[in-house]
């Protein structure tokens, strides 16, 4: 608290003054002063004039009061400096507490924001789960449609095979007719027309099968 080095005579004197000030306020100081005052007045019984005793005692008490006042003032200054330092430390602590309170408020706000974000994420997860379930249902429906289309394609292929068999039979019949008679050209024309129609139907069916496969 003092500006002087700790081992300097001034610092040692300040410490001694502080100890003296503490000693003056003790019970031992009261006893010592009482004994000295009684002893001083007892000197009268040994033939020393009372006026001289009072003069010496008054002088000693005046000097003691002066030094005690100085010591007390030094203690007051020391305590004032200590109080000033303590006030500064208290102000610094108060500033730190205010900063900590602000940090706590910011942390609380961050926690609230994180909680809101977590709720939003949970809601998004629920929506994603619902979308996944819907997609799974759609996939199952598509698989069923694909199976039905495959069944339809198989049926169409069977129909084509039957038509091809019929066409072969018709061609065989035409060949038989051509071998038996070359006179009836109208029948041949009708048969050719029928074959063309059947081939057209087959071509359309094949196109439909290709589109279904896609």
C-alpha cells in the first residue's frame, strides 16, 4: 500500500506506528497509563511539588497526544488507501459480474435458439419420414403397375403368337387354293387384303408392346 520499499526505514516506521496505534486501543494500554498516572501523583508523597509533577505529566501527555494523533492519522491514511483499493477491486468485480451476467443472458438466448432449431429439425425429420412413407407407397404402386403391364405384355404376346398361327394357316389355305384353282382372283385379292390387315394389326400390337416396355 505504501510507495516505499518494504525494507526501507520509512516502511518500518509505518509498521511500528501501526502496531503502536493498535496497542493504544488495548486493555494493556489502559493498565499501563493508569499505573503511570497513579505513580506520577505518588511522587508528591516523596517531596516533589505537585506543580512540577503536573507540569511534567502535562508535557508528557501533550507529546503523547501529538504522536498518537500522528499515528492515528497514519493508520487512517493507511486504511483509506486500503479502502480505496478495495473499492477499485469491488468495482472491477462488479464489472466482471455484469460481464458474466451479459454472457449468461447471451448463453440463455443461444440455448433458446438451439432449442428452436432442434424443434425445427424434429419437424423436418417427421416430414421427411412422412415423405419416405409416401414414396414407399408410390414405389409399391409402381411395382404393381409394372407387374400388371408385364402380364398385359405376356397376354399380348400370346395373342400375337395365336394371330401368327392363324396367319400361317391362312397362308397355307391360300396356297392350297392357288394350287387347286387359278380362276378365282377375287378370292385371292380378298385373302391378300385380309393378310395385309392382319399384318397391320400385328405391327400396331408390337408398337404397343414396345411402348409398354419403356
